[in-house]
C-alpha cells in the first residue's frame, strides 16, 4: 500500500478556541507583515449589530471592541492614513438585497435594514471623522461593488487592517477580498466580534492560516505609534 502523504480530516475533539490558541502559539507560516501605508477598514459597526440594548441581531465578543477600533482609527488618521467605515442597508422593497435577502423575512432580517433607519446608523460610540470614507454596502465584503478598491489605490495603501463584525461573515469576506486585491491584510483580534465563540475562533484560525495576519490589537497600535 502506498504511503499516505496527505492529511485526512482531523477530528480530535478540540474546541475552536483551543485550535486557535494552538495555531497562534506555534505559527506554521511566516507573516505577511506591515507595508508602508495602511488603511483601517471598519466593517458594519452599526447599531443592528452592536446595540445589545436595542436589537436581537446585535452581539458582543470583547466589550472594548469599539474603543479599540477608535484607538487605531485615531492613530492612523493622525498619520494621514485612510480610515474607512462600511455598513449595510437596503431600499424599502429590499430589491437590492439579491438572493442574500431571500432566506428569511422578519423585522430582524438582513434585508429589512433600511437606509437611514436606527439599525443602519453607526453605533454612537464610533468616532467617525469628516475626513473618513463612509459608505453603505449590500453584500458581505466591504470591497464588493463599493468605492473601496479605487479609494485604497488612490491613497497608495499596501496594508489593510480589517475590524468589525461578524468575524465569520463580513470581516472574513473583506479580509479575503483584501488579500485577493493584493494587500497585506491584518485582523486585530479584539476588534472583531461574532455571535458564538466557535464561529469567531474557527474563522480567526482560518484567516491566520491562509489570508491574513491575525494579531493582538496592541501590535497595530505599536506599529502606528512608532510612526507618530
């Protein structure tokens, strides 16, 4: 019988958090690292997903998430590096939500986040500056059919730092697209959130292994402060 050199799917009983911690403690691949000019891309930090006191669709992982997002955004802005905020919403008949909006139809459904509604608004804790780029998207990735790619090209960005929610959804989609567009991609752990730790840590693991550098937010803060 020929020797097996591939890997059969591993089923070892570890939790997603345990696998993530093991991967982070013993990295198998070198990092993409920082380039020269980064952009902070804050994905869907809007009330539908952050206001635990208002909406059933909201969730929290690190209670300081928005504080960290504001901190790195402020540092980047002071260095003249772009800060971007995306959020999701649809027109009144949800005709622009596409097939993504067909699985459910309740008041809490994705496609029922309407323009200028409370669910559409950024969390009031977010420190969005007039100089920041802010726009509404329709699909998971902050790149898909949005001005983001051309904006980053104009500002000569080579590194994209992705924050927001959800880790398993729009953060992941944005990070994969960032890599696909040729950017060094960094996902600060404390700046991301999801509804279940299994989704959160499984996707951070996958991002770390394939598409991004998953780092403590302090690594991004230190890099920015070293350039101040």
